[in-house]
């Protein structure tokens, strides 16, 4: 009818129109556009959202990171000023717990958040009205050491996938099946053999290799800053310490895994982080990679079990809740082994505990 407004176009419809006009799109394009729309429109965290991250599980997680940062800062000679930088800080929960613990040790840095979501920026501002926000790392201060933290930040960056076909390697793309009205992965038509490392070139047919150029670029950019300005960085994410084959792309909605191609922009898309691929980016930037350990190892080394016991003594009624949270954070069958912690730093700064 005249004057009747059309409903906004869904991202699935946008992709379908684009693919019909120009052919399949890359997995990286699909993932980047999907997550951009997803994070721009919602707060995905908590029981009412789509997923819960470690800082939301327990205050102990953030406290351990705050103490880790304070210990390094003290051993580095207590430089001032110094900046706390968090990439993808969610609601600001990790920063709140970490900086509270750090302040007890004398570390009171200025606060910088790398965040593009208007919804999450608003939540962060409620807790840190004095913070400075950045769209990327390029506008961070250049006149002081940086203490950078990213928890479940890298896993949302777009991945590229290559698949071994009978006649060689092809990029894995996203196509459109008009008969079934759905998006689906397909092999591209351009040879991609030159993009495959020599040691993996002869893999069997059907093998998928996944890379994340964006994660390597971000890590390299941060490492360059550390080499020039001093400081330390800590990435914590679910991933693997050694290269592996296969697609790890997944979607989560309402705390359950869903088809990543069904409703782009309506679910959180992530992929496992290949931490081994980030080490060369650190070295080439002139910084030092201090190592990769499991989240369970990292938190236990920092004393999370003693902290849980202390909190339970102070609040006996919360002992069972604390025990469940501790189990979830450090047990090998929960987040303890799946999640890894990677630290890298300026060569003249001390190594962090646990590495």
C-alpha cells in the first residue's frame, strides 16, 4: 500500500543479493560483516544475552589479571604515567575487577578502551566515565608504557579458510543455494596453492586450513607499540597452541551453538585462535613473546585457588558458588584447557608470572 514502510533488509538478504550479483564471498567477508552488525545492535553478555565470558563468571578472574599487571609494573620500576588498554572490554567487568585489585598495589593507570559497539561503549561508560575510547589501536597514547589486555577479543576477528580439492587448493567461500534459500560454504574457483605453507601443501583432499590475518596484524601492531613505548600485553582466548587443520567457525545464540550460516548478524561468530601463528608477529615487531599457557595454569599460578578460599571464609554462604566458578575457570574439562593465555612484552620489561 502507498506509504507503507518495508521492513529493514536482513543481512542474510544482503548477502544473497550480493552473491547473486557478483558470486560467492569469502569466509572472512562473511564473518566480518556478520559480527559488525551483531555487536552494533546489542549487549550479548550475561544470562539474558548469548554467552558468558570469564569476567562474568567470577570477580576472581579479573582480580588475578589486575594482580598480574601490578606485579609486572612494580618489577618494571613503577613507571608513571602508564596506560591500561583493554580490547573488546564488554561491559567493563574485567577492567573493574582488575583495576580494583591493581590499585591496592599502587597501580592506578589511565584507562583506554578499544571498542566500536555503541551499545557496549554505553555500558563501559557507566562504570568508567573517565575512560578514553578508541576505534582501533592507532590512536592510543604514544608517550607512556601500555598494559594491554584482550579477553575473548581475537576469536571474533574474521578468519580466512583454504580447502584442498582434487585439483589443488581453493579459498573456501560462502555461496547461495536458491533452492534451499540458504547460505552455505563452497570452494572458490581461483587456485590458491601459493598461499599454503610448503609443509602443508600435500594435505589430503578435504583438508581445511584456517588463518586469521587480522589477529596477526593486531598482535603485530600492539607488539610494535610495546617495543617502542614499553609495557606488556595479555591475550586470553579459546584456541590452540599448535597449528591444526579444520574449520573452527561457530555461532552461539542464547547460550547454544547454532548454524553459523542460518541468520548472519543475529548470532556471535567466532573461531579458535591459532596462538602459534601470532608468535612470529611479535618477534618481527621487536617485542618478546613470553609464552602461551592454558588458562587453568595461568590462574592457578597467580593464586586463584587461595583467593577462592579467602572469599569463601569471608562469605561462607557463597562457598558453593565460588567453588563452581573456580571449577569453570580452571578445570581441564571446562575453560581451563580450551582457553589459552599468551603474554608478550617489551624486551626491557620483566616477564609476567606464569610464563
